[in-house]
């Protein structure tokens, strides 16, 4: 069940509160492994984010940080990136650009590039910059990410629809 909570459209489905209760039980169950608990807190953080409940969001992100720092079995690069991705909007929302940048640099240093995890990390970083109101920094970072996806997908500017020249001009 936790696997489906990582899908983009999961939170758009209007799932019943009972499902959230089950996921909350997993998050709080010390008998579950650290990865399951971290994923459960991530799912609950996504719900809190969608409801603009920054207090609950922060609580779940903190729980993820604790689980990752304890380094239980299975905590690896994916989980560390997931924690960083959840930290970005929180740092952005509180306007802590230093923490946002430090989190990005630390997580990026542990990843191979290019990779899915690296692109996911960059996406989360751009989201954090947006939340911080750092639009001048977010624009070039988003363009760099878009270029990385084009390379990954084997696309060039000719494959894209609409005027793209404006994307490459400084703001």
C-alpha cells in the first residue's frame, strides 16, 4: 500500500480517511522497519502539504529526519533524497535559504549524476526555491532541470512545442 502513495496521482484520488489512519499507524509502529515508517511519514507529509498544514508537514518531515539519521536497515540514497525533497518546501516556506542550499548540496554530493534520484532532488530544490520566493534562482535551476530531462529523454529543442528561446534568456 505504501508503494502507491509515492505515485503523483495518489493524492488526487480523494481516498478515505481510513486509509490515512492505516498509514499513520504504520508511521508510528516501532515494529515496522525504518523504510516503511519513513515512507508512511512521507505520505502523511504529502497530505499535509496538500492541505497547506505546515505544522503537520513539519512534524512528519522531522520524523523522517530522525528515522534517516538513525540509519535503520534499508535506509539508503533513495530515502535520504526523499527526506531532502520533503525538507525543501519546509525550508522555502520558512524562508531559510541557507538551509535549503545546504540540504541540496549535501544530498547532491551523495548521488551519481545523471540519475532519477538526482533529477528528483533538483525538482524538489526548485520547488523549495519557489516557496522561498527566490524566483531568480528558481528560473535557471528549473531550466537546468528541464535540460537534464531533455537529455534523459533524448529530446532537443526541435522536439518541444512553442517558443523556447525565452526560456534561455536571463531574467
